[in-house]
């Protein structure tokens, strides 16, 4: 089935939904969101936001962040090996460097990474309360690297004087051990503490596909991470908040994908530190809130290439990236109709060569609520050490019917050149300018007569002055433009009390305007079908079916290749033994499908995980 047919099908579904009579059912239950920088209900936001709660993470038996995000049809996740290895995210067809990741408001993207992207394969789900996926260009609210969207991740916070927490342990294929614990507690009503620690270890499988490499060795990974959060009530309306997260991982790697790329010696060590201190002030009368915060992140990455009889090259590459951010955010609830958000940031980033970049930005964002109509608009100015002033903006609107919601937005974004792209010896280019984007999208949500709720979205993104490199000289440059357009449909169905189904598909077309070729690793069609059954006596069964269509990639010789389409089936089972104890079982790739997410990299085949979860 061609892309054009699939796109027409998706758009037809959208038009049919709009044209049919609107039911008189009450609007669906709303969720409080924060990704819009103005705290509001999800049905009052004009942005396209997907919220994944902690309960949903448990029900889906997700063990890793890449595994969780891969359940979304408009997100493409690619892994370069087993659990703990590099994983990249393509949000609505944009580049892997176009998604900004925040943990409790701290930017996780690595300043020393050539594309300043965050490796989602290194973040544990332990102590995570919720994930908000803000889609489309978000330069206004979040600045650089938010062309595709933003992942806003929140950890658990102390809510009660009673000690709350959980612990888990599971063991699975490839000798994979995953264990962790977290707790939260308020002390004397004025102090709250939250703590989490987890460990992952796996023998893994060969990163370079073992079918193309005879006697390939296994590439394992180990990771330990811990986080500590706290708050102190300084007064009735003033709170001091802190957040600290540390992660250390060691991963065996190969030379790449495909034949001849296996290597028994190379490995990478990563250390990451994320810290934040913030003062939050709620003003008398409840008409304003002010946040003053300082964030510090440190990234340490050592790549070791060691000698063996087949690979005589020896090297040790060290990358260090530090990011300091000082931020002031003020939300003013002017009246019952108008909310205004003002923000100013100062960022200072450095790398292992003590090379420096600085950026100061400010934005003013408005939300106007008129009965059933919501309007959002704002303007941002970024002043960077290495390029002229840069403006981004957003215009959005939504209209709430009795049981439906329609949204429309136009937004811009940008990605500033990284320190590596500016200064790397021989290949850096100090004259690079930001990559820019424009996004337009419209979506229609509708609560039908039970059991159906649907959401349909049509989106378009134009990328200009793409940051890339000259294929002949390898010097970084602004090279070419690209277009992405597509349609996404989601259906949530409650067949009866124990049976639910979530079906989503995204039909998308990407094009590099300078070569007229498709952008690599983006499928034209992506389908996800999740079916769950939950009995009254504590049994929960889930079945997941994924289909990924053909897509382009590049082999280890630089040639364009076409990757095969594939179906993947997963099953998971949970049994709630008592109110605070459960066991779970998960089978991934049930039918042992032979497939690749990245050319030449292995995917491991069928795998089994079983474990237990305790709550207190």
C-alpha cells in the first residue's frame, strides 16, 4: 500500500470525524500538564501533548525508555545493540538531534555530543512519575534542539507523611538483571525527600549483526544510577526545591553495523550528572508564580579502541560537556481569561577543549481562554555568542465542543550549531548558522458513544539550512532543506470493562529537497496495536503488535540501502498477588522475527523477562 493511499485514508478518517454529528457525552477526563510552561488541563491546551503516566508504564510492563517510547506510532526509536546501548529517537520524522529532553526541568542533551542530542538508552524508568511528549517545533518555549518536540520527564515527589515507595527485580534473556528501588516521604509537613537507585547489567548480544559476522562476540552493558530530590517550605508561599541525578555506564561496542564490523575489545564509559536548585514563590492572592533556578549538568564520555590481532588501531577519545543554566520564569494570571508567562535564560556550555559558547534568551507567552476557545501566542529572542539574534514564535488555537476538541498551531524552532560542529579540528566551521524549522499541524479529538475515543492529526514540518557536513571534505556546513508531512490516527477503545485496545498509525513522507531522497530511518508507515485484558482478581494480560514499513538507511560503505519492513509481537502478563506485591512476565519478539532497526546492527531475537514488584 503506497504512502499516498495511507495518507488519504488518514485524512479521510479525520474529515469523517469532523463531519459526523457530535455526541452529547461529557468531555473526556482531563490531565494536568506542565510541558506548555503554563500549568493547565490537557483539554485546555492548544498543543499536541501525549502524557504517559506511571500507571500506564506499569500496565505496559515497559522496562526501558526506548521500549516505552517505541509504542507511539509517530515516534521511531532505533537501537544500536542490546539494552543500555545507544538509542536514538525520531519524533514525527525530524532528526534524532531535534528532540530536547528535560528531567525535572533540567536539560539532558549533551553539549559535547556532535549533534547535542541525548541518548535515551541510558535513562532508567525507575522513580519516573510521568512523561509528557510535546510535539512539533517548540523553539518559543524551549529554544535550541526542540524542532521535533520535547520530552518533559518528571520524577516522583513526596506527597504524604507516610513512607511511600517501591522496589523491583527482574531477570531475563542475555543474562539481563534489572533491579531498583525508590521512596518518597514528607517530614514534619515542611520537608519532602525522594530517592531512587537502580542497577542494570546484561551480557547482551553482538551489536554488529551476528548473521553477518562469524563468531561475533557479545556486547554487554552495565549501568547504575541514583537520584535524590527534596523540597523545603521556607514560608507559606515559598519553597526551595533541589534535584540531583547521577548515572554511570559501561558498554561494549563494535566498529559499526554489517560484515566485518565486530570487535571484541572496544568499549565506552559514560558518566552523567544533573543537578538543580530552585526557589518557587506563589504570590499572595494566587495570581502569580515565580521560579528562579540554577541547573548544572556534566557529561563525561570515554571511548576506548584497543588492540587485537584483527584490529591494530589503538585510541582513547575523551569528550566532556558542561552546561550551566540560570533561569527566571514568571507566570502571571492576569484575570480569568488571560495568563502570561515570561522567561529569561542564560546558558554557558563548555567542552573538553575548554571551548565556550553562551546564549541568553527571553520569551513572552500568552494564553487567552474565552469560554470554549483557547488562544496561545508568543515570541522568543535568542542571542548567541556565534550567531546573530534569532527569533522564534508560536500561534495556536483550540475550540472545545461538548465532546470534541479541535486544535490548530503554527510554530517555529531552531537548532544551534554544537561546540563540536563549530570547533572540531579540521572539520569544524565557525561560520555555521542555526538550522531552522516551521511546523503546522491540526488535530481533532472526539469522544464517541462508548467505547471509542479518537484523535487525528495532520502535520507538516519544513527544515531549512540543515546542519550537516560536506561529503568530500567532511567539513561541517549548512547543507540543504527538507520537508516532512504526515497524518496520525489514534483510537482508544473500551470494549467492555476488562477489555481495552489502543490502535494508532502514522503515515508520513520525508524528503531531502537537495537530493530528492527520503530521510533515513523514517518509515512511511508505522502501526501500533496494544490490546489489554484486566480481570477483577488481579490478572492483567497485554498483547502488542507493531508494524514498521520499509525505510532507507546507509551501509558501512556509505551506500544507500533499503531496509525491509517487519512485524513484531510482544506479550506481557502481570498478576497482583496482594495490594503491595505483584509478579510479571514479558516476551519480546514472540515469533523471533529477523529484523534490523539500523543497517547491520543486531536485534537479538526472542527474549523473555520475569520479575517481581513490591510497593510500600
